[in-house]
């Protein structure tokens, strides 16, 4: 066991954990932030995507220890004052979710892609969603929501 | 995952010392292959030596007629690098096509070639571009580095520091990707440069990445897609799995080689 510390959604967080603890376990089990989901646990589905120092990563495929000292942003940190982030609002507006299981990962991936790619088009959005799987929506409305949010955030 | 001890050294010297004193250590880079392997309990290292904190291993530098890339440089950084795009656009495009954005934010060049997955992309680039692999112990030519499926010339405790990619005159990589895993069903990297002409194939060979001499000779006489159009590899020795038969992969090698030569111009 050893103590690791990082900043999660702007607040310091630390815990005494085993070296084999995954970042997603740290976030969900130590911090109780259960917005980040585990869909596959095999690096495929993207339900667990969070931002580490501003970059989208799969938190099921990273050790918590690798994030020592890092700034983590989870879905809970996107709307700190209760007002939905433009990407969240666009998902609601465009019906970009059904069961909602994939949604936290979809939204964290979307926020990352909008930041990196200023002039998103449909093809690019679909390509960028390569690592996020949705079992419900068929993706069309997710793509619409991301394109709308990217316009809005310009 | 089994238990292990975790270390995050700040310098290469510290990493080497830790590797030397541990029982059965493993280097951790981006973790995009190693962590899934640990989760499946396919490996049981005593110690994980995380090289992600070593700043000297994370760089891209163009110098003379080559680009040098640090072993711990992430795929996303190679894909976006102005230097790589300028001198070696085929390499930047290859990096941009690995996995998905989250995988590219973590996965590293050194991890990819050390792992030498038979369907990985970077090994094809190294072999086709006559890359030089610098380790803590020596310089290894790409031709000597890849030894078979998941096997390389690396010895215990040897860390890849950087890879030198000489600029090609012409190059392109074409990958027919598995739609589920994004790995190459077959990927073909063709190049023309100071080293002559090379054709490297990933995804197809049971022993990992390999060169196709017959295609190289044909392209030396006539650099055009037609030159390789009638060269078929024997299916024997190629991968067969639920995604495709050996015959299918043999066919794809010719198709991807043609497309790569066309794209290289
Ligand atoms: C969903 C998914 C999709 C993927 N798709 C593709 C794809 O399309 N194409 C592709 O090529 N790859 C793909 N990958 C693999 C990805 O590129 C990995 O990042 C890469 O194979 C390993 O790099 P890493 O930095 O994550 O290494 P790690 O997983 O940390 O390590 C891998 C191995 O390399 C060793 N190692 C790491 N660095 C060094 C070093 N500097 N010196 C010596 N040994 C070292 C480690 O000990 C370990 O054995 C995919 C992975 C995932 C999870
Ligand atoms: S839970 Fe991490 S990718 Fe599916
Ligand atoms: S909304 Fe159900 S998995 Fe995407």
C-alpha cells in the first residue's frame, strides 16, 4: 500500500491504495464518483473515459499510481455549478442517449475532441468515436449532439 | 491483477538500477498493452518500473536527414508533430491510425515495438524505413530487432531510448484494419530512400512483421502499383483466425501493397 495524490475535479484527492488499483477504481470506489462507468474492462468501450491532464484516456487501462500528481476531470466535474456543460446540454437536446450507460464516456470523449479539432465534420466525429461503444442509440444522435455542441462552443 | 511493486523513476539511470535489482521486473510505458495483459493475469511481474515519468524519453527532434523520437513519446504526439508531418508524413499518418484517441493519448512508440504484436503498426514503419533503435545498451537495426511474434532482440533490463527514422523520399502505409480491434488485418508500408526500396508487412505473418523481397525488386525496376499487382504471397506461414484465412490475408497483402505504392506517388 502507498499513498497517492492527485487533483480530481479541482479538489485534492488522496488515498492509501494497492499499486494494482486502476484509476477507475480509485475514482469510483475511493472517491465515490460513480459517474465514470466500467462497461467492458478490456479497453474497448470507452465508458470509463476521463481526462488526465487535459487528455481523454480510458481509466480502466491506467493505474491510479500513473496519475500521481495529475489533474483529473470526470463527468461530475463538467457541470460544477449544476448548469449543464454545452456538450451535456446538446446530448439532452438531440436525444444523444437512451439508457445512458455509455454517456459519461461519450461526453468526455466529445469534450476532448471539440478542444483538439476546431472544425469538426461528421466524418471526423465518427472516426474520433472509434473507441466508444453505444449499444442503444445507433450513434446518429450522438454525432448530431457533438456537432451541435462544437458549433455552439466555437 | 496479481500484486506487484510499483516504481516511477525520474531518470533513465534510476530506471536501469531498479530493473537490475528487481526479481522479475517489467517496464511500464503507456500501459495500453501491458495493463490489459496484467488484468488477464497473463503476466506476474514482481515490479513495474514506470518509465512515464522520465522526461528525456519524451521528445521528437528533426536533425540532419532523420527524425529522432523518444521511446516514451505518445502516438498522438507523433501524429500531430509538425516535424514528423513535414519529413515523414507516412509515419505521422500511421500513428494517427493506431487504435482510438484515448489509446493514442497513452500508448508509446517504445511500448509498441518492444511488444511486437504481429498486428501492430509501428513495427512495419521501423522495418520499411530502416529505423535505428537505440537502447540503454546498444544500437539495433530494425532488420535485427523484430525476432518473431511478440519477440524482439531486447535483453532483460534493456530499455529502448529512442528510434531514429531517416527521411524517406517516398513512403506510404496502407492498413486494412480489423473493424473491432483496429489492429491491422494486413498493413503494408512501402518506402524509397537512401536504403533502397522496402516493403514491410504487418498483420499477416505468423512470425510478425516481415519484408517482401520480391515486391522490393519489382518496385526497384518499376515504381508503380502495377509492378506488385501480380505478386502473390503463398498462404503458408500466414495468420489464420476468425477474422480471416491465410489465403485472404495473402490476397490483402497484394491489394494493400498496390494501394500503398499508389499513395506514395
Ligand atoms: C483498444 C486498443 C486498440 C489498439 N489498437 C492498436 C492498433 O490499431 N495498432 C497498434 O499498433 N497498436 C494498437 N494498440 C496497442 C497500442 O498501440 C499500445 O500502446 C502499444 O502496443 C504498447 O505501447 P504502450 O506504451 O502502451 O506499452 P505498455 O503496454 O506499457 O508496454 C508494452 C510492452 O513493452 C515493454 N516496453 C514498453 N516500453 C519499453 C521501452 N522503452 N523499452 C523496453 N521495453 C518497453 C513493456 O515492458 C511491455 O512488455 C491498441 C491498444 C488498445 C488498448
Ligand atoms: S471500461 Fe474502460 S474501455 Fe470499457
Ligand atoms: S445510450 Fe445505452 S449504451 Fe449508449
